[in-house]
C-alpha cells in the first residue's frame, strides 16, 4: 500500500507526503531502486539533503545510469520542473553546501555536466568530505566513459 | 470455465461505463471502448501513460480517487470528478474506484469506472420532463403514459380526440401535442364550439363573404383558412351542431370547405385536435354526435383521467400552484399543513385540476400571517366533505337507515307526499315503500 500511495503523492508532487509513504515502503523493500530514486528527490525537496545524498551515493555506486539515463517524460521525473523553479527563486542561499549538493543531485537526472559542476562547487566549500569525493569520482568516471564512446 | 484475457477485454469493452486500470505507478494499463468514447483518447495513445496526463484533472493532484481508496481502504462510489477530454473540454464524470491487490494483498494497481455526468444530467432532465411535460404536471402512471404518447405521435398529422372531465387539462394536452408536432412553426388556433350559435360557428370555422348574413359587412377568412398547414383545437366538439359536424367531416376527409355565402371550394391542410368533456358514447347513442365524425376524429384517442383517479398528482400540483401564487401574490407560502394535505388528498375533486387550483388560491389568499397553508383556511366544501366521509366511514347501520329515512322524507316532500310518485322515483314498489314508511314511523 505504502509504495503505491507514495507513488501517487510523488506524481502529484506532494513530496512531503510521498516521502512518508516511500520511506515506509523502502523499509519493507530496501533494495528497491525505484523507491530510492523517488526518495532521493523527495528528501532533496524537503530539506533532508544528507539523507538524499546518502541514497543518491548508494545508487550511483551500483548503477549511476539508473539516474543518468532516466526517461524524464516516461518516468514523469519532476527534476526539470524543480530546476526551473529553483532558478526562479533568487532568495535561496546559493552559497550553502546543502544547496550545491541538492542541485548536484537534481541535475544528475537532467545533465551530468551541470551535476558535476555543483558537486565541484560543494567540494570547494567542504574539501574533506569523502562521500562527496566519491560521488564526484563516480560522476567523472561516467563522464569519461561517455566521452570515450564518442571519441571512439 | 476461466475466462481468457481477450474475453475479459471484450466484456469490458461492451459495457457503457468507461473503465481503466492503472499499475502501481499510476500508468494506464487498460482502457475500454467507453472510456475512449467519453474521453476522446484512443486506447493506443493512453496505454503506458500516467493517468494524470490523460485526464488532466486538478483533482489528480489533490484528490486522487485511488489514493483515497488506498488511504481509507474503502472503495469509492459515485464520486464526482472533473476531467479534461482530448479536445480540451472540461467534463464532469461520476466515478467508482477500487484498488487491485496481488496474492500477498499488496496493492498492484487500481481500477476506475466512470460515466459522463452530462448523460446523468440529461437523464435527470428527461425524468423531470416526464413529470413536468410541456407545462403539465403528471407523476401518475396514467399521465406519464399520456406524455409518452404525445412524444410518440409528434411525427404524426393524424387527428387527436382528447376525452376528459372538465378541468382535467385537455387544452394543455392539446397545446403539448401542437408544440411537439412538426407543425409547431405554423399557426395554431383554438375554438370553443359550445360558445357559438351554429351560423356563427360556421362563419368562424370556414369564413364568410360580404352579405352572407346581416352582419357580414366584408369578406372574412375562417379559422381553417387562417391555420393552413397548422393546427386547430376544437374544444367541446360534441356541442357542435349536427349540420356543422357534416362540414367538419368533409374538411377532415377532403380538406375542402366553402366560406358561408360562397360556392368557391377552398382547400386547407389542417391538423385537427378535438376535445370533449362529454361521455361521447352517450352522445353517439343519443345521436347528437355523428359516428362517422367520431371515427374520423378519434384516430388518436387520449383519455385524461380525473384527478380522483390519479391522487399521486395532487401534491405535486399543490406545490406547483403554491409556487405560482407565491409569484403572483408576492407572498412566500411554500408549505402546507399535513392535515390540509389529508383533506386535499381525500377530496374527490369533481372540478379536477381547475378546482384544485381555485382551492389553493382561496387558501393562499386567506393565509396572511404564516408561511404555511393551514387546514382551516381551506374552503368549507373540502372540510365538510372530509367530515361527511369520515362520518360515513364510521357509520353504524343505524346511520345508514337514518340516511335512508332522510332520503325517503326528501322524496316524499318533493312529491308532496304522493306515495305512488315517490315509489316510482325511488324505483321500488308501493308495498315496499309502505313497509319503509312504517319502519321509520312515517305513517301510523
């Protein structure tokens, strides 16, 4: 019940309610990447950046393409709308590490290079953050693999 | 025997309600033919898409029916929802929703059946119009059959003969027939055959030429000429003089007539609706109404039952008249006491709806301080009728004999105590009368 209800709130863009039900669903089914992927966005949107980042790192450790190659339309991914909304909100604290991490996470659903840009900016603020370094590494690695395909 | 998926799809495609199912991500995985018809989306276009992108309802974001079922664990029935059709129109629908579960009782999707609410509204309107048809109120089966018949004959040009007691609404039925007919754009004239002397009736119906009679100072068209291609309503047709009946029969048979005082034959295509409050069979027996005319007119007979035979119409009519008089007298009286309703319902209404209307107006006018019609404000005729019938209902055999005694006395008085005449009027023998007189001590 929880996953389906979480899915409904997610497509209705009620991230707080979706987060509640998806968290319950993830406890029941901890390896469900679909639930995790939605929860990453929910946490990012409800200010629980560290939890979002943790789930995000777990996914890209095993399957970065699960985020990078998401079909935005087919999966009704809210990230493009979120980014559009963020761009229109100038009052946000653009220099905080959470803000950079959140943008890095959300951008990975839409554009890997922009994602890396925000993670790099976060690293400048917190240089000794191993999980962040690992995320940047994985993203770099994936960018290189993409580039190598094109250079071949 | 288990049904195949294809057969199940065929079954769901055959029903009138739109049906769609979604998976646990709210992507459509079934969409039946009725759903295609209602929404304007083709099945192929919607399968695999999120339902919110198909139905584009604001309620998808705030009030998803499947989410409600998930939360409440109660299926939803007849829930009003608004969707956007493929053409971009807002469409109100009534929906039922349920959640689909797997063998482990985990939700795996949802099913929604829905119906175009406009259809409901149309149905409701149709039902309303069946009860209030062309200004007539008829909740009773008899009246609804009449409304249905009027609908059925709307394409016909055949003559209609309306039978019914005075005040039953024969003219309203005639109006409805005309209004729903294919001739409704053409002239419609009414004539009460009982109010014209025979020579004037002929002039009214067929016209006259100058000099045809003393007051005929110029040529004049008759009603049949004026309403060419239209409809004429001949009220109280049984009162028509026999000579006129022959002329009317000719118009009905041939469509021809002559103006009074003229020999030129004229033609007119007129649909005739006739009405009478007389017992037409009696009139035929007495020879005051021609058989051949009767059969010509009685192609579509309509019998309007008296109000006493359709008591279920009384209260709706009372309400209708209360509304009417509220507007007319600018008084807000919309209620009527239960006791007053009892009196009204028990009354026999010999004057039918016309009498009921008069009674309500009388009570309405008399009601000054309250917003409810009270029993005591009803006319005495009704109140006494109630008393009499109640009295009669509780009557002992003595009362009956008392009534017989009164009747005897009345007839004896009328016949100046001539017992032979009284016996004749009572339809009893003189010996029987003598025995009764003895019994009631009316003779010594």
